[in-house]
């Protein structure tokens, strides 16, 4: 008699039989899925350590921004302060006391993974705190601040105007 078994791996069921070769082993997660799961767990732990602890349903964009600021203490990107002699210079010939922060690109990627994880774990896209406009504004501010502090110029991409075929018709002469 076949006995059926099911294991949950990353909210996905893998069903097989306990006899013979029919059992599916745990599926190897992609690097992205593994990182997304780690990030989701880290954010959950962060919420639990708040005073008082927060549930995900209580979480809003302000909690997400506090989480991003909390992560700065683990950053590896030197962000020069306004009074630093290296402010606005891309090179740093000698050490300075300016703080290390999370790089803008790392925060942007993290928010993308958390946004996807929120929806994968049953959250609605309309209530996703990681997709809030305040988060986009915060990330834009971090990007501009870090670029200015490190002497990096980001060119804004110009949108190409798509010529609409009907709108481009010339009136008959």
C-alpha cells in the first residue's frame, strides 16, 4: 500500500509516495528565491524585535523605511558627509570618519525582493507597503545623496517619444 507524503518547501507542496523512486526531493531554490526568502525572514524578525512587536498586517511604509535605515549599520559603502574633505570626490586617497551605509542599489534590489515576497505570501498588491510611493521617494533620495557625496553623476534617462501612426498623418494638400 502506498502512503502519500507532502512537504512544504517555500510555500510549495511536493507530493510523492514513500515507496521507491517516486518521492520528489526538496527542490533547489534559485539564488533569487533563496535571497528573497532570507530577506523576508529578516524583515519578519525585525518586526518581531520592535517595541511592541509588530505583525505584518500592522506594517506600513514607515516601518519599511525604518528597516532600511536600520540596515545602514551593516553597510559597506562610504558616504561622505557635507563637511568631509572628500565630499563630492569619487576617489578617497586616505581614510576618513564618514559612515558606512547600505548602497542604494542594494536597497533597491532588497525592496524589489520584499515586494515580491509580500505578494507571494498572500499580501495584496494594493496594500503592499514595499510598493508605496514613499519607499520610491526614499530610495530616490538615498540615490541622489550617495551620488552627490561620492561625486557620481547620474544622467536622467530621456523617454523616447513614440510616434503614433495616426497622429503623424499629414493633412491632405
